[in-house]
C-alpha cells in the first residue's frame, strides 16, 4: 500500500500494482508521446531539448490503461497525447462506453516547421469519463482550449523538456474532482499535476521513473506546500488585525 501526497521514483507499471483497487478519483497523465518526426527535424525544432525528447518518445502503451482502470473509482481520466494517439485512445474509451472530449493546448509561438506541414502549435488531451461522473467547474475552467506560449520560462526553471501549463491542468482538476479527492499522475515529469493538486486542496500520488525529474518534482512539491502554508499563515494574521 502506498502513502498518499507523495511522488515515487519508480516505473509506474510497478507502482500502479501497489495502488488499492477503486482508490483513485481522477487520473491526469502526460505519457511520452508517439511522434513521427525524423531525428533531424526533431533536433532542428527542439534544439537543446532534442536528446531528452528522443528518450521520452514512444513510451506509452495502451495496456497501461487496462492496469489503471481497476484502480479508479470510476473512469475519469485526462491523457495528454499526440495527434496520432487520439484515434486509438478514443476507440479504447468508446469501447468502455465512456463520454469523451478532445481538449487542446495552443502555443502562440511555436518553432517554424519547414516542409509540407502545419505549425506544431497544438497539443491534444483526451478526456474520458464513465457515465455518471460529474463535471464541475465554471465558464472559464470548462473551455476546451488553452492558449499560451511554449512554456519556455517553466522549461528553463524546472528543466523538463515537456512541462505542461499548470493553469490548464488546474482546470482539469477543478472540473473533474472535489477537494480531498485523490489524483494520480503516473508520468509525473516535473510534477505539474501534483503541484496543481496541492494548490486545489486535493490529495495526490505520483510516479516518475527518471531520478533527475523526480528530484525536480519533489522540489516543486515542497515549494507548493510551503507557499500554501505561508498563504494560510498570512490569512490568519490578516484576520486578527
Ligand atoms: C511528457 S513527460 C511529463 C511532463 C509533465 N506533465 C510535466 O508537466 O512536467 C513524461 C514523463 O514520464 C516519465 N516516464 C516515462 N516512462 C515512465 C514509466 N514507465 N514510469 C514512470 N515515469 C515514466 C518520463 O521520465 C517523463 O518525465
């Protein structure tokens, strides 16, 4: 059995087995993407992150979902993915009679892609939920799209090549869980989902296989907990004045 509100430096295929059945309220994952770009174009677009990205790509296998689903109270999951993965993910969840949405993250300043392609300015998130799972949130958190820059500041700050926007992930959390719920991210990277869970008063469990990224995520988690404590201390002081 695993303690909650922790990230574990381990392969999620091992970690998921240690989770109690029907214990997770919401899963948010951003597994390594399936990409088709050649190494040469890849290096051109992502320059200094190219090697890291090449190590990350192609690691996701749909069979992970078969292992994950029994751990969820009900299917309630966001999966960041490439365009190529959307079809297989939708087919998978349709076969489970789920409702679904395709959400998008649009980047305003993508690298200019040469040749015969549209710009690489969109990332996809497949959201699937079993019938009966509620969607909370409001007019703003329920937009299907999120627009931002390419996250260069966060990439530099947290040294992860595929860090996702915290605000977008917090919207998923607000929309698809309640305070005190347990959220799982088994490809935690720099810990964005876990920080979002802390900010939104949810519990979390994370897995990250890479030691360096695990340590970055651990630092972010500690920072998020400390700033939450500070905010609540400040609030108490204000109320006393
Ligand atoms: C796309 S990144 C996640 C980035 C994250 N969403 C963020 O905002 O920082 C995917 C992460 O999954 C990790 N990973 C890959 N295979 C894994 C496995 N079998 N178990 C746990 N983590 C894994 C990689 O090391 C990488 O950091």
